[in-house]
C-alpha cells in the first residue's frame, strides 16, 4: 500500500523506483550505523587502554555536583 501510495503521489514513476530508493536509503542508514558502531568500539578500546594504564580514577559524584553548582552560581551572578 505504501509503495502504491508513493507511486500515486506522482513522486515516483513505478513501484520499482520506490523500492530502489527505499533500498538506497536503507543502505545509507546501515552505513551510518556501522560508522557509529566502529566509533563506539574505538572509544571503548581507548577507555579500556586507559584502565589498563592506570589513567582512571574513582568517580566522586558529590564533588562533580558541587563543582557544577558552583559554576551555575557563578554564571547566575554575572
């Protein structure tokens, strides 16, 4: 029905044109997802290397919140 609707809209001359365009878009989305996955894998590898090299410290959430609140207060004062 969607293919027929697209052809009926006049944007496409035939069902095969609709299908070809849909496949091109699908492949494009897959390429973007693949690139994002590769970037994520790279980031994870960097993080694991940092852990192995001892470049990671314990997270102090209270200190991070306090620092953020101090920054906000400073911005509000200006």
